[in-house]
C-alpha cells in the first residue's frame, strides 16, 4: 500500500465510531479499513472470501485488533497472522475494553506488539489513539518487505 493504511478490526459500532472519531481528532489522516469480525479480518489479510481480488502483498501498516469478535476471536486472528511468514512481522495492537489479565497474557503470548485498554474517558482515548498513530505510523520503522 503506497499510503500507510490502518486495519481496524472492531465489531461494536459505537467503539468503531469512537475510534474513528479519535483518529480524526488526533489528525491521523491515513486511510482506515474497517472490518467487523475476525473472519473478515483474515479474509482481508490473506485475500480470501470477499477480498479475493485484494493484493495479498498489500498489507496495512498496523492492525488495531479487538479481542472479543464474532466468528473468529482476536487471539485466533493474531495466531494466524503470526503463523504466516508474509504477515508474521505485521504490527498488531490489541485495542480492547477487556480488563482480564489473562486476555493480556494471551495477547502477548501470541505475538501482540502492544496492548491498549480502551479508556472510558473520550479525551483519554483521543490521547491514546494519537500516541498510537504517532508511534506506529510515523516513528516506528517496519522491517523491509
């Protein structure tokens, strides 16, 4: 992808809207692709299903991945991303409202690059999203393709 794209994997419409609003308010102007379940995320990343015509080499700069997803949960999405050589080094940020310590342990054990709990306060959320955008889209240097 010539432009740095964010893949947002979020099934909750309110959380999706909140995240998109926070990205916009943080001046993150990158294209954001939203998928609403784990199966759709995998289809996008691996060019299957409705994304069969998507270039499999056209990966996002970062994946913002919720854990509690329909069809395929976030941990399984993460496992499959890490199992495939082409996507193994793709940055994956868990963006979740889960307060369960075991979810955090599972995420890091399966290769998450970062784990961010969604703050309840919108201003804190905007700050967190702004920092995520700055780090993953501007400061972080991805490995060569």
